[in-house]
């Protein structure tokens, strides 16, 4: 039995990714912040795909203990993970902080996925695949420490800055992790879904009509946004492809500015310090 995990699986793109994995015959775990709300969508997907092996499990990427609890449950119940889609994301209205003392956007979009991936790596066989949800706004990102973790950004808080910073971080994590686990035969790639008609772009702010006017011509449906991620998870054409940034089923060359980013190692080390209390001995040894 092959196991696939999709975080934020009850969201717009998450539903499409879950549907694709279920149709491909995977036992698919919908890792969701609100399990009760997700259950209805889970039942719908079971009927649509004909795959009864879809289930909901709770996880809060803004609470690192729940990430550890989730990983422990996966280990106890299944003992393996074949596909991990770090799909969940948030764009916070206002500055919010987690129980771990992190800015919420940074925790949900980056630190939580970092910890989850590290914890699940020991369960992944050769040929397993990890896909991280990046964004077209990563060029706006800056890693000003310690502001990055504690406040989301340096200076005045505007929600686009923590979001962009988190997407730069998940991109750099992808590149660094790919180098560290290549010997294991496990691949990890990042994907830019484009501007997608999801809850994140439907910001419900005073400037939304202007945003809509500018972006409506290029906005993608959730299925279009999820397509590249699904391809990276399932296609034989990308077998062995790792450490890449992808858009519309193509590798995008970001250049040494990102692949050899001067803060890449520092980001890894600082993040590892934060998640260290939740790492298993196996997780520590693998990277």
C-alpha cells in the first residue's frame, strides 16, 4: 500500500491534489487544520474517485507539537510515506503569533513543513517524492534574522512581506534538502502554481476590485494551479528529478542567486534550532 500525504488537502488546490493521488490508487491522507470540516470533502472525494482509502487527519502547522504528533501517528499506523505534498499555506490579515513564538505565516508556510518533512523522511523509501508549494512572489522575499521568525518581516508589517519571505524560505529549503538527501534516492522539488483562484487570492479587502481587475486575466483555476504539483507527484517523466523550481510543468532556472543563496545554510541551521526539540533521532541523522 502506497501512502500519500497532502497538507491543506481540503483547500482548493489541495482537493485537486488529493483527487489525483486517490485516482492513482494511493491511500491518501488529508492533513488538515480543521478535520471536522474536511470530513465532508473527504466523503465527496471517496465517491468521486471510487477510492475508499482517503482519510482525514488533524495537523496544525502553527503548532509544532501537533506536527510531531501527526508524524508519530503516521509512523505507528503506516510505517511509510511515498508522497508528501506540502501544500498548506496562509496569508494572514494582521500579525499573529504561534504557541512556539513564531509569526504565523512563517510557521504555516515554512517552519511547519520543514519539521514535517524532516520527521517523515525516515519513513520514505527510495523513489519517494516530496513537493513543496512555492510562489511567484519569492523574489520579493528577504531573510532578515531574527525578524523573519519572530515577526515575519523587518519593519512595518504588511502581509505580503511575511508571505513572500516564507515562499523564499521554502524554495531555499527545497534546494538545500535536495542536496542532502540525493543519496537516499528521494526527490524534492518546488512548484509555483501561479495566481490561483483560492481563498488566499480572495482577500476580501477594500482593494480587492482593483486586484481582481489586474489579475483576473491570468488567474488560474485550482486544477490549473495544482497541475504542475500533480505532475511532479505522479509522472514517470520526472522520475529522478530533484532540487528544481517548476512552473507549468517546466523547470524554471532561478540561477545561483537562489540555488547558492548566501543565507541558505544559515536559514537551515536557524530553523533546525527551532524544531530540534521535536525531531526524532532518526530525523536528525538523515540530513
